[in-house]
C-alpha cells in the first residue's frame, strides 16, 4: 500500500472460531477471544482429519479441519475526522466477508483473494470504535488447493481528504522514443462535497534523485470524478527487466485552491474535460534506481493521525515488451525465454498468511536456479508479492480466476466477476513484472460456445482496462475427458477456436502438439503448465515419455517459455498421508531438492555441477505420477548400497565432467551424449568421498563433493538473520550434524524449541509432507537430517534467545536482537 496516509492495522485483533449471535455489536464481550496479530490463517493450526478417499474437500485442503465460520474484532480510537474521510483496506479476507463498524454492516467481499476497500466515514465516531468481521469458509465448495482462511493479508486504515486521488486511481504507462522514456500519468481524482480545483503535481525519482517533474491543473466538476493526464520524460532511463530490475518512484499529489482563490485560466478550465494534457519537462537521469517493496510495518493504531496531504507513491519500471508469433518474447529489444514456475499462495508452515520476508526468501531461492518468471496460480496474489517480483526481477502471469462457473467461484461468478476482475486489474496495473493477464485456468467445456462467450466477455473487459496481452491456461486435449486420444486434427481445430479472443495461447501439458498448433494458429504459445521431467505424447495425454518439456521450448521459436507445475511444494491437492503436493523443485520449507539442480543446469548460465543417486528405496512422497521426478538423493550414507553397483545422475551446464571416487578417476563424460543432458554413471558404491569436476572450454570451472557423515551428534542452527525489526520474522534451518559438521541425512530425531524474550515461535516443518505433527508446534521431526523453524519478533526492542534440544543430539542456542523500526 504505497500511500503515506495508510496506517498498518494488523495488531491487537481478537479472534474466535465460531459464530456467536450478536458478535458484531459494540457491547459484545470478546475478552475470552484469542488475541492475534495479522496476517492470520486459522486453518493452519487445526488438527488433521482424513475423511473420504479421492478428490474430496479434505484432500484438496491438506486434510486440515478447514470448514468453519470465524469472527475478528478490534477496538480503535479516532479523533473527529473534520473534513477528512476514513477508509478501511483489506489485502484479502478469506472468504465471504462481512465487515461491521460499531455494529452496522459496512460491506464485505465474497471472493477471498480480492483486495477491497470500504468507506467507513459515516460509521465511525470520535473516541473508541469497534470493527468486527465475519468470515464463512464452509457455505460453498472449497478451492482445489489449500486456501486457509482468515485475515491472511495486511489490513490498513486510511485517513484521506475529501478531495483525493482514487484508490488504485493512478495508471502509469511508458513508451521509449530513442533515448527518452515518455511517462504518461493518468490519475482519477474524486471529491465529496468540496471545492475541487487546483494543480496535480508529479515528481519521478530514481533512488533519491529527482529525474522528472511536471504539473497540470484540474477541476473536478461532479462527485463522480474525472481523469487527469500528465506527461513527463526521462532522458537516458534505466530500463526494467528480470536481469536488471530498475525501478523508479512517482510521487503524485494534489495542490487544491480555496473557493476564494483566483479564477481559473482558460487553460485550467480545459481540465473540466475527461482527460487533460499536462506539461512535459525533461530532466537528465543520474542512473540511480529505487527499490521499494511496499513492505508493511506491524504497528498498532492508537490516538490521532494527521492527514498529511493527498500524495500517493507509485513504484514503476520502464520497459518495452514485445510478444508476437514465431519469435521469442523481446524485452527492451533483447530476446528472452521465460523460465517459469507456477505458485500457489500458501507459504508452507505459515499457511496462507502472507509475510514479505518469507516470500522474499523463496523467490531468491528460485532466482538462484535461473527462474525468471512466475504464474500466480490460480488467483490474485498479495499485492506485496508483486512488489517483490518488481524488485527482484520476475516476469509475472497475473491470474484472476480458476474455473469460472464451476468449483468454488461458481456461486459468485455472475454477480461478482466484473467487480473482482476490475479491482484485480486496477490494483496490479503499475507493476512492471506483470507482462500478461490470465483470465482463467482449465475451464470446463473448452471450445464450446458457452465457454467461448464467457472467455470473450472476460477478455473484452480486460482490454477496456489495460493494454497488456491476455491468456487463458487451456487444456483442450483433456477437457472434456472424451478428448483424450482424439485425432490431432480435432485437437488443433478446437484449440483454434479457443485462441480467437486471447493474445497468447496458454497450454497446459501438451508440448508435443506445439508444432501442430504453431502451423495452424497464428498466436505465440506459452507452456502455462508443464511437467518437470515427463511429456505427454501428441496423440494421447495418457501416453507419457521422457523427453523433457524444456526441449520443446528450445526447438520452436513460437514458444515463449514454460511454467513448471509447480515451483514449490504446497499444502493441499494431496493423497493421504501426504498433506500437500510434493511434485515440485523446492520443498515445503523452501529448500532446493536434487531435481532443482537439474532445472538449474537447464536455466542457469553460471557454471554448476551436481551429483545425486537414483534410489527407489526412498519412502513415497505421493507426488502424482507424471508430475514427479525420479527418486534421487544427494549424500554418501547409503547403507543398503554397500558392495552394490549404483547409478548416479550428474546435472551440469558445462561441457564435460570428471568423476573421482575416493581419489580414483572414473573417467570423463559429456552431457551432450545423454538424453535431456543428464549424465548417468554406474559404479560400485563406496563410502568416503566422491568428487565431480566440471569443465568449460577445456578448463575446470566448478566442483561438487559428497562426503560420508559420521554418527549424528549436534544440532546446527543457521538463521537467515539475527537482527530483526519489531514484527519481523526469521527463518532458521535446523540440521543434525556429525562431529565435523557434515549433515547426517538419515537422522529423524524429534527436536523441540524454546524462545525467551518478546517473540513467538510461528512453527516448524520438515520437507516430509507425510508427517503427523502440525505446523504451528514448537517441535519437529527432522527429515533428511534437517527442518525449518520460524520465529517472529514482538513489538518491543531487546534480545531473543532460541534453544533447540533433542534426546539424541547435543542442544544448540541462538541469540537475536530486535530493534524498533527506524532504530539501529
């Protein structure tokens, strides 16, 4: 929320799972309710319940007890608003929310993923006020993935003037003309019963350096408002891309004149029209950039807050993206292949609660293996997530809906689709990371007239609001299921019908048909969902072979790239005892799996080599067949391999690799000689040390070494930070190691934790989705010798001390320092 008048409203809520009568009333006694700080997902702390087998709500929700009604209440104080207004902004409220202020209903939203704002000016009063919110997560079918429930994103209270820029009312578009970037700023100005004349001023900064400034008059005639346009120019701009995510910041504010001010000139009166052209100025850039993630600070609201002015701050990027048939996507004139992953919105042991630090860690890990693109599957993400994608450098397919008029959104589609779609586009329109809108995923009755009418309705509406290209993730080879095994000509004809109203042909799991579609349909193709390892044949979806889907991207210049399903293991959509989907390249803790290094060998340019062993004795993780990867493990503690021949897999982006077993050279092999570039090597297993040396252009450039671990002795705690601001979180990797610090991969000890000081343990998790412990407990069974722990600092400055202990391992201690925001 890039607004200086937005006050974080996350602390000191009261929560109850249940539906008591009159919980919205001012006099209701909530003293026995649980105190919570937002973001908050109540489902993640619930017990597991197996339920019926198959494709059921229980399996889709990770076997949590998910169905229920809950209430939140919060007391807050306000001075007299005077000439100002009060707005309450919800990043998301899952789901079917009803918001009450001082006992009166102020509004709500059915779609749990939509951000929305309520004008509560007429509901609040000077002094103490009560906001109460009811959520119903059981009155209709749940999502096809773990949704969680609650106030799981940030909430803000905004105190604003009656003359102001509308929420999400600033649109910034850019165009490159030689060495100048033209920056067009369109601002929707609204007023409520006040004089509405003055000047709109815009300043653009790179870091702290002013690079452009302009102003234009405005005159808002009616309370419905008007749109004012202003144009600026930046000389020699720094361009945004995933490789160089340069950001600027526009500060837009209004300078109103009083009703007794000077009469407006003829030029000023022109502002009465719907769009007003502003003046242009050119200021030389100093090559500085800004990186503004819009992270919310967790501060309670109390006392009075002064309304500073009518300013809004808009981070934006200057980039030119061209998407056309039969050529790669071009970003600022350079060809780019999309190396993408699909992500659901949950964040492992945090459930659906959004924390900036947690997603920053995950996105940086994906970045480290060469990933440059994200698909938000299948709903609007938290807006702060897109801030991170802007800052870190990812191309984003921003997806609004899943299956339209079937599944969990069916009950609301007819009444709510336009409101939800409009808010989705308006909220996310200024993010440079968003290069493609997606209006749906695997819709029922694909290619039928009724479906095509809905698709046209949605795409027409998007084009009214924004000019970015549009896709819809389609699976015409399996939806309906009667098309499995249909002749290729039938599939091509149906896909041609589906492509009519979209700009990019988004295809789920039919890489083998790319060539046929490219020849018949003059639209660029994007693999919106792809297996990580396998491919379905062109003639039959059920016929699977091992040509890697990435090969089809490289072979066809009409294909923009691919999005692996999925980037990170997620809760839900599982088979018991698994509590989530395990067929991803990062595990639920955000740790890289062995197969992530294979992806790195395909996507990364930095020289790398990695060795792992095929091991079918590993316990099943219940990843669904063709979405899985061959079972592998990268360590040297295989008791069952002693005196046996083993098969190793080596992933590299180098020319050749040497293998040494306990110092003995086994030979040299090249990835180009193997299917999918995976070097395979069979040799007699031995403990000790295995080393791989990778070469490029005849010179060694990188190595990878495995050593056998001794007996597990110690707990090793490795934090991502030990310096926290109030309300921040820290990730601590927990490892069982031998006497010399080598990870012990077979250790599964129960490790428990205690935290002293003003802070809380949010939970702990291993990568094993089959476990029976919950995720919010201060204990965890190690898996593969390690786990993840999350803590959150409280509201006060001071020290925190974390202790980890186990019956089988020596304990460990870790200290953290907490500072108040803005203090060192």
